[in-house]
C-alpha cells in the first residue's frame, strides 16, 4: 500500500519534500504539495500499480502538469 510522506530537506531545513513510499521505503521524492502526493498515492492504491512503475507514472503526471 502506497502512502504520501512529508519530510524536511537535508540540505535546506525550511524546504519540505513530499514523497511516495510503500512498506519497502521511499520510491520517489518530488516537490509539490501534500494534497497532490496524497491523491497520487490513493490513485496508485486504487489502480494497484506495481512498485516498478511508480516513478515513471509520477514523472509523466507531474512533469506534464507543470509544463
């Protein structure tokens, strides 16, 4: 099961980084907002996406949105 995580940047403490993780650990980190991360995690769970595809899907969704 995927979940959104929030953590402080190791380089700049004032920067918050959101990530998607599962039981094995963090899969991908990206800077966005927590609602986007949580919604993405929920979508991954709903669609039962395999772990090996998560990073590629995140890149497709979040890069396409930002362009």
